[in-house]
């Protein structure tokens, strides 16, 4: 007896999503979504500035430079321009390299990194207004996060790096919108993206993670450009019998891609990070910083530390033996040590130098294996510290900074932008760039703004 052929789920889903992108109008995007998208893009450029001088980005830039076909697009924080696909790759990697970019609640996708660099690169190859760019960006983020909803949590739990695997579809959608592709061409772009979608959680803590994120941006841009050139894709790249949803997830929920499409915006579930590390560490750091401010606390007296949080905290950040700053970004032990010892948790605290600091290493060794509780949400954590003098400290964080319950303010985002510019690219006029980005919606030509993201030669 022959085995039944696999069947599509939600037939026509990919085409309906392509039609949504094609027919979407800026006037139909609600004001809160427009504002949130502007903040996301502003935050993304800031994180790219901070990451622009990181060794991982410098190595990637040097590896790709000989193969760049022209110099049409800005590499944020660098003097030299590259072709649009290369600039998109490097800017995506820079935005995400410190794990300081935004996070979508529910999927933990970092949607700005694979999407924003694509529209920024295209905006330097043709006239694009700020409103046009933001609209394409909104659509790209929406596509990314909705596809992520349909495969969460199983996709990430299996080891797929969801920012990269879903981000390439959002990058393709955003590029397609700016390129004014037809519905059929957008469908092909999704197909071309599906042929490239990849990325593994195994790469977290290594430069290869940045390769995955950069590839999602570049691949999405190329997917749209190839569709524009007539490169056809399958008619059901998402929902097909062997399409993205069924191949990369055991129990996909395709209905989540379309539910509320155009009325309930996933963009608004995007959170901004106060610390350059995995989102699961935000409440841990918040709790530690609050504890450190207690007048009777001294890190010198700490005997052992216990942390309790959600299961994802242990699954992704129970890493006591880190040796690099990249690994430290996903280490609860390191985050706890620097927060309690230094009272800070900025980019410098997750560097190679911070990881090798003898005092940080000693305190890191006093953190016990992470305890978990299914009832604890991602934005909460509990810290318990025993000291050599017999004292004991307890601290909790129920709603981490940057979570929907405690979002970062515009002032905090601007300070974050300035601090990252000072850290990664002090040669640019960060204030002027920030002001122009904040007024992006009124800009007639985005290319003029991107010039401010390059240091003067």
C-alpha cells in the first residue's frame, strides 16, 4: 500500500500574504504602529553603530570587501561603502552582534536586524522617502513575526535560529514593497526566500550567528531582486506539502499568519532591550542591579548565588564556563557577576576583557545552576544571595525593563543610541544622526540621512 502524499496546509496562504504586502497602504497603518516602527528603526541604527567596530564585524567586512560590486550603500559606522547586498549583510550583523536589538514578544525574534538594513540599502540606490521606507519596514517586520507566530515555540525549541529563518521572508517582503513588485513577483520572492531560509541556535555565542542574521537580510534582498528579474518560486512556499511551515515545524499553526492581518499589528509586540544580551537575562540583570544598590550589600562577601526563572532561561543561558564576550551575551552566570560586581550591564561588560576579568570570573563561579519554574514568565526572575557573614539577600523582578509592562522611554532610547555610538563609532556626529532619524517620517530622501552614519574620512 502506497504512503499518502503530503498535503498543503491553508492552501493559498503565501499568495494571500503576498497580496497583503502588495495592496498595503501607508494611510492604513495606525499611528501607534508608525511610531513604534520609527523607534525600532532608530534603535536598530544605534545597535549597528555600537557593533560596527566589533571584531566579528571587522572580520566579516574584510572577508566580503573584495567581492562587493560597487559602492552604492552605507555600512553603518564605516567609511567605505559597499554594494547593497553586502551593506545589508554587514548592517544586519552589526545590529544583532551584541544581542542589543529589539525582540518580538512570544517568538523572541529580533525583527529589525534582518529587515531594516534591506530598506536602508535600497534607499541609497533609488529615491525613497522616509514614509515609504517606514511602510516597507513595517510590512517586513509584520511578515517576519507572523510567520514566527505560526511555528513557535516548536521551531526554536528544535534548534532553528528563528530571527534568521523567519527574517529572510520579512526582508524579502520589505524589499518587494520598495521595488513595487507585483503580487506574483512577491510570491516568487517568498519562494526564493524559502530556498535560503536557515540559521541554527547552535551558533549562539559565536560569530557564525551574525553570519546567519546577515544572510537573512542579504538573502531577502536578493530574493526580491531575483523575483523582479523573473526568477520564479513555488506557488506555496510557506504552506506547501514540503514548504517552510511543515518542514521546519512539527505542529505549525498557519492560521496565526492571517489572524488579524492588517488590523492587529505584531509590530506593537516588539520590545527594546536595555542590556546587550539575550532577552531572558533582562529580568536577571534588573534584579541584580536592584540588589547591588542595597546599602548593606557587598559583592566581596558573596558565598553563592541562586537564580530562578523561566525554562528558557536555563535552556539558553545556563553557561558558567564562558571564554568570550560573544558567549557572555547568553550566560546568566556572567550577567549576574558583572551586574553585582560593577553595577553596570553595558556593551563593555559583555566584552572579552570583562569575561577574563579575575574578579568577574571569581563571582561567576559562585552562581549555582539555574533553577526553573514553568509558571515564571520570560520577563521575570528571582535572585537569592548568601554571604560569608551569614547575611542573605532576596530580590525579584516581575516585569523587566524593556518588557511591555515597562517599555523603554524615548529618552532612554536616545541615551542608549548615544552610548552605543560613543562605544562603537565615536567619530560620527551621533546627535545629528539621531535628530535626522527621529524626524525620518518627514524626510524626502533617506540617502542623505545614511551619509551621517559614516565617519568623515
